[in-house]
């Protein structure tokens, strides 16, 4: 499909899923416990600043970041329908 070789971590800054449980990404990790009774779930987001610095130095950063944001936009669109 695509002849361009990307790094193994390409497109993985954010977690793949935004659901209940623990979901790591290269830079950002999400942990969300299931809601209890009338209480909402409160997600916890962690950022690995050293990985962010590593990503910022990568020549593919802009393209990778755009792909990550597009994945989030698609996940949001799908979850609202």
C-alpha cells in the first residue's frame, strides 16, 4: 500500500484506545476506571516528557503527530455515532 518506510513507533504517541482500562502510548498513557454508581469515570493521563523530547527530535514528528491526531478525530467521530 505504501512504499515509504517509517519508524516502528510511527503513529503511536497516543494510546490506541480511549476506553476503560490502562492504555499506553509512546508519549501519553491513559488510565480510566469504570464508573461506579452515579459517579463518572475520571481518566488519568500521564505524559512521558523524555519520550516527547525524543519524538520532537525525530524528522518524522510532524507527519507522525498529524497521523495521531487524525486517529483521535476518527475515534471521536465513531464514538459519537
